[in-house]
């Protein structure tokens, strides 16, 4: 990299490109690059900014996360209250509202209606001054919310700087939400890490926005859709809701889609059409439509009641709820041994499917609902797939209490309740139900990725006693597999090939695959960066705590596992079976900051040998060379450097002292 060339244009081009990819992903819903390519651009920008700190500005995409951990969210008062909308559930209510609107407008002036989806998320107000994001606040009680600026900055859907010609001050309001696909992914990760899943995408979005660590918010891919504003100062104010929404998009703010309707008949027809054709394809939860009078002049004339605007109405879809009777309760055992009560229902049709069982999550939830077998309950299937019990609607005559079983329903071992956890747990390491879930997790795509080992294959292997722990997978033979119902020739061979291939999976995946409590993918990656397998077997709690992002609970869980005889044995058995668990190649994000860069060392180094220095460069993805050219990124000059230093100066190549080099590699 010739040092004489100013890095500014490259940094600016990268920022523009990254912003464009954010816009394509979150505003246009049409990404044009892979996550890996996006990460590559981000890393290059990080490199440039690290080398040239003078280039960094607060609205650079690299500055989304970095404000540190927020211990609490300060109250944020809204300049104008954040109100809510009146609801309508029946067409008659919609028509009555339309009558009121027309009555309150001058005779002969009929309103044009704008219809937007009512996204089921949480309201958030973003304040921009001179186009820069300065504050984000949740709705709270409408008058005062919580300051979530650090976390909103971490959301790629929220521009840090508006494009076009934004007003001097804009407080834009919108819905923060999560796609169903992202929701399922987060819940999968939560479950695999042994944590309680979120109940629905709205709770998940709210929990993600109110994270203490903005990096967690960033990873959750929250979305934003602008739907209104609280302040528009110092710039021509739009004259209608439709032009406001269009202006938002011009400024780079994702905004609600909308449909214009000439009258209330068109609104009602659109409401029916939307539910049938558009809603199932949206990919996020919508609980109705919002109907607004488009013209702001008319909106001003209509004004507000004490609680809500007269110019708008939420026309909700009939609740996706149904009533049924709890016939019984079963207890399912998860991978970590947590025992989950599941209500068995009188089958009932709700929002397009027949539901005959519904998870109750845990016994605290059973207590909160006051639920007993025999009760009639209201169940709900919201946008997400998992139905839930909303409440008891009628007590059963001779109801039976739902009490935690004393013994594991799968293996009969006594159950334990851990302090501070709501779950009852089976502690038997060879419990068949846990074993099945453990094997499924071990083989799952993000773990050892053995595609042929799905639920039914696992069931058969466990039932036949062929697999007693995950290491037994590696002892399976073709004959054993062919003996099972599921496996014809080709299938058995495929599975064996996948099992063989999984032996080379890196340590981070293997660690995650082991299903140690509280150890999700991120933790596994961080731990695998610091330890190799051998070191893991002798590491203690304090060693684990030294890993970034590993707190006391996770450290204890890791050291409990690796100190236990069962844990040690399992790892040894895997190693003996040929599962190598190599250290992952240093991840490019953290590990290859010198990619594409050539270093030349000259003179005498004091803290390192020349070889060691060159190794350090290589480990970070760079190259070491003996001669200086215009392409050399840095010349590191020790004592009594001679001709190479001179050449570097002639060519304008950046020269570092040994000390500066040490800083660069930290
Ligand atoms: S307009 C005066 N438009 O629904 C309130 N709100 O009860 C003006 N919401 O808290 C809000 N989608 O968070 C508006 N397209 C949409 C909306 C929407 C969802 C939420 C909003 C508000 C609640 C209104």
C-alpha cells in the first residue's frame, strides 16, 4: 500500500458502500452482497481507521458499537407525547369512524385514506439534528421513555446520518421489530445456550433493543419502519403522510409501505386482500392495518381526543385466538435436562392450523396462569409459529393441579430445581431423552454439521443402544446402519462420509456442539481463540474468566464441564476417535488485520527476534519481505537501520519504531 496516497478517498468510498448495503438490506429489502462480503468491507474500513484515526467520524459505520456497556437507560422525555391509536375490530366500527371523519371535515371535502401495516413491534423515536442521529428513545408511558441511543446506533436499519436534505431537527417515530426468520434464529440460539426462548418477535425485539451491551443489539438484526414524526423543524414540512413516508425513504430511513384508498369501501376491500395475499408473505408480524387521513391539513382540522388522534385508526385483524380445554399435561426433557410442561389440548383450529398441544415454558408460567388440567383456556397463535396460552377462561369442575414431576419422565432419575433458575432439571448424564436432544444438537448445522443425523436417525440409534454418547457416533459402521430401517445403501454411506468430514471441524464448533450450558456460538468462538483442546482440559474457572465476554456463570459452567470426569472422558474419547478439533483459523475480523500488507524489518530489534516479528505479521494475515518497494506497507526500523530505512524515506513508505510496531499488533 503506497503510503503517499491519501487514504481518505478509500475510507469515504468504503463508508458510502457500506451505507448503501445497509440501505439495500433494511430499506429496500434487496441485499446485493453476502454477509461475508459486507464483513470484508467493514474490516477494510476498520483497518484504515485504525491506521489513520484522524479519518474517523462519529457517523462512520464502524462506530455503531463502541460506546461501552450501558448499566441503565436514562429517562428520556418526549417533546410531544407519543399517543396511541383507537382500535377497531369490525367493519362497522371502521365505517362509523369514516362517518365521524367526514362529519368533521368541511362539507364536500372528502378525505383520501392511506393504509399502512400495523407492525407488531415497539415504538421508538429517533432524533436527528443537522442530519445526525443524536438520540433514540422508547415510547415508555407516552410522556417519558428510555434513552436507548447507544443501542439504536447499533441497529444497521437506523442511519447514523440522513441523506438528501433533512430538516435541521427531526424526531421521527417508528416501529422497531424483528423478522420471523431472525426471531427463530435468535430463539434457536437461546435454546441451544440453555436459556429461555422469547415468547414472540415483539418481546424479542424489545429485549434486544433494551440490551446492556449494544453488540448484542447489533447481532439481532432489528428492523425499523418510520410511521410518524414528533418534530420537523428548519425545513419544508411535508404536506401529507404519503409525502412524509416518501421523504423518509429519500433520507435513508426505512418507512412503512402504504396503499392509497379513495374511500372506506376501498379500505375494507384492501383489508381483506391484505390478510389473504400480502400478510403471509411479509415475513414479519402484523396485527392489523393503520388507516390514516393522508392530508396533514385535514389531520390538523380533525385533531385529537385525550388519548388518540381522530385522523387515524388501527383496524385490527380478528385475534388469532381460540378456546380449548386442557386434557392433560406432559413433560418433555430438553438437551440440558430442563423439564418443560406441555399442555395437551382438545384439538382446535386456530389461524389456519389445528393445535393439540402447547408449551407452557416452565412452572412459573403455569403458576402465573393459575392453570390446572381440565381448565378451558384461550390460546393464541400470533405471527410466530409457536402457540401460547393467554389465560384461563373457565375453571374445570374437578381440575387437577399441574405439579412438577419428581422423577424424570424419560429415565426416572430424581429431578432438581436449581436456585435462580425456573427450570426443573434431570441431572442424569445418560438420560435417553437428553441424549437424543444432545445428539441432534451435536449434529446440527451450526455445530458439527452432520446432515444425515436428524431426529428420526437419532431416535433409532438411541433406541438400539448403538450410541450412548456423542463419541459413539464415530464408531458406527456401515453394517450397523444398514441394519436400521432408515438406511438403504447410499444413505448409510452418505452419513458415514458426513461423520468422517465432521472430524475436521474446528474447535469452536466442537465446543458449541458439546452443548455445555451457557456456551453458545459466540462464547465457543472466544474460548477456542484462547485455548487448544489440551489446554481446555486443565483450565480452571479463572482461566475461563480471562476470556473476553466470559462472565462468572459461563466460566463456572465451562470449568465444571472440563473438570468433571465425564467431561474429560468424553473429550478424550472424541480425540481417540479421530475428532481433531483443530484451533480455528484466526477469524479474519479479529485475526487478519494485516491482510494484503507487506512489512520489512530492518536494523536490530530489541524485544523480538526478526523471525518472531515476521511470525507476528504472518499470524495477522500479512507478509514479511526483505526489500522495500512502493508497495511496502510499513518498514519497521530497529537500531542502526541503514539502506532500507533510507529507501523507505525516499519512497514515502511509512516507518515505524519497534514500539509503534508493538502497539500495532496489540
Ligand atoms: S401512527 C398517534 N402507524 O401502534 C399514534 N402507529 O396504537 C400515531 N404502530 O404506539 C402512530 N404501526 O407504535 C402508526 N403504521 C403505523 C403503526 C403504528 C404500528 C404502533 C405505534 C403506536 C401504536 C398505536
